[in-house]
C-alpha cells in the first residue's frame, strides 16, 4: 500500500472512532499562534466611523455624475486608507474635476502658517489650484466660473481662530452669489462637539481668525458650522452636508478609528487640538512661548521671567478636571523666545472626556496676569495705529482685554458663562446633525 493510501486509511479510521471527551482546563493547549491583529484594525472594528468622503463614495457618488466639480481641501482630506479626496473623486466615472481651491497652508500643506499661497498647478493631479490665502480669501466670480458644485473636505480643530471655517464661510457666500452648490464632506470635531466656551467674538473684531460671532470653542463639526452659516448669513446657498457615519457627539478623535493627518505642522496629533484651544490665544501675545519651536507645540507655556514651580503650583490649586501642570525649563528652536532658556509649565491632560480647554486657557491667562504684574503682559492689545493686535483678534472680546491689561480677570472669562454664550448654545441646536 502506498504512503498516500495508508495516510488516507488512517484518517478515515480516526474519523470513525469514538467522540473524544470534552477538553478540560488541564488539557494541553493547542500550539497554534494567534492571528495577529494590528491596533489600528482593532480600533477600526470597535469604532467604525466613516468620514464624509467615504459616505460620499458609498452612497452618493452617482449624484455627482455629469457635474463640474471644484474641490477645496488639503492633506487632511483623505479616506481611512489615506487616499486623497482629490484622487478618489477624480476616479469617479462621469465626474469632471475642474479645479482645486487652496486654503491656508495650501492644498498639499506645503506652506507655513501665515505664508501667502499662490495660484499654481497641482503637481500630483495636474489640476489648476486657485489660492484662497493669497491675493484674495474669498472666491471671485471668475474662480467659480464653469462649476456646478464645490466639495469642501478639511479636518478642522474646533476653534474659531483656525482659518478653515473662515474659508468655508467665505466660500459659501461666494457660491451663493454665483449659483454654485457647496457640499461639505463632514469630519469630526476633535474636541468632541460638547464643549462650547471661551470669549465671544465681538462683531467689531471680525477678522479672518474670527469671521462669525461665536465663542472660541463652538462645539460643531464643519458640516454643522456650514448649517449655522446658512441659517445666519447665507440663506440662499445650495448646501448639502454629507454626514459622518458612526460619529457620536462626545467622542474623542482617538475613539473614531480615523487616521489623523495634521491640518498644519503645529497640530501633529489630534490631542494637539485640545492644547491649541488652551494656549493658542496666549501665543498671540508674542511675549510668551506656547510650545511652538518644540516637539510639543501648544502644550507648554514659558518665558524667561516666569517661575515655573510657582506657576505650576498656582495652576494646580485650581483643581481643574482632567489636567495637571508640571514645571519645566526648555529652549524653543524657533518662535517666541527662540534660543532662550525659558521657565514654565507643561500641560498634562489626564482625561480628555472631562478636560475643558476654554476653562484651562482662562486659568492660564489669569495666573499669567497675577504672577508677573510688572511684566504688563496684556497691556498691548492695540497697535500704534489703534487697530486690534493679533491677540485681541484671537481673544475676540475688548472688555476682557481691557480687564487683563489692568491685571483684572473678569468673571465671564473664568466661568465661561455669559448670556451671549448661552445664546449660542441655544441657537446652534437646530444646526446640529449628531445628537
């Protein structure tokens, strides 16, 4: 009998034998290596959130058939597999992508913060790129000519001083005038969408880092922001929001399973959005370093005249939920205080579910005003010509700036409660998509 036949007979006899006894706990384990599952795969299974662009591809791609499309995006506009929104839309049959629109930092993220973005040709797609952070920040009629719809796909940070929501607002206004539709491919609010707070924007202080009267932290996704703008500024816009699938208000970005692509070089991680909401405004003083020029942007506050230990002690006495402060010394490579030895604190968020960025930012400003009154840190909120400084524009509230200049800390800053903020909470309810 051949070896193959003998093996077959052996297997047949084994199969016909009596059933084996149930394996007990003491039985030897089967020596089989467990299947390897990456942390990313595990996260995706637990939290299968789909970004708006993926919902578009899954459910609405055919609705773009025959349309002439513009795309306003940057490196954050990607699928879960990190394929650019530009590329996936261009692949759709019967869809003509006519041009791209570049926000601050550019379509490919190649420009530093505040750097002028020029009109160019995208090296990857070959499409013309119209700049919305150069000679104009509002699309002209010529820029929108020949388009049926503009797709907006940018990951925001949930703070009004970040210019992407300003760009979205101006886009909607221009498209309404030109008769061009706007589709917002929605993305999560990395702050979770629950916190609403920080100084309200005074209408007299409207700028590109504060385009609409809301608190610094407004608790909305880009799609929800667009719905608010339609209701309050552009009722005639043809707006469509392609919503997230699976996102819940209150989710941290880390719970979504979505990859994080930095919306700018100083927001390297999703957690950086939290720190930006705490210290970004303080950085506009240009006399205190907020971690820019270090590996931990917006996580530090330092100056050569600060006593870091005392500063940390005072801040920890606030007993703010979910956060602690640690004294440290550091030298930023660039930015405010470049090359100097600075004393200050590192902000450690221990629980992102309870940490309140506007409240933490208020505590930082209050203690900076109290710990070094001789520095007159907040005294210069107006330029020599009487115009608002970057700090005042970012703060958005003249009365708070005046109080800080006198080393007073107004109650509205400390508590984050005011009639205007409560009014925003009430008026945004109708614009929310995710409950």
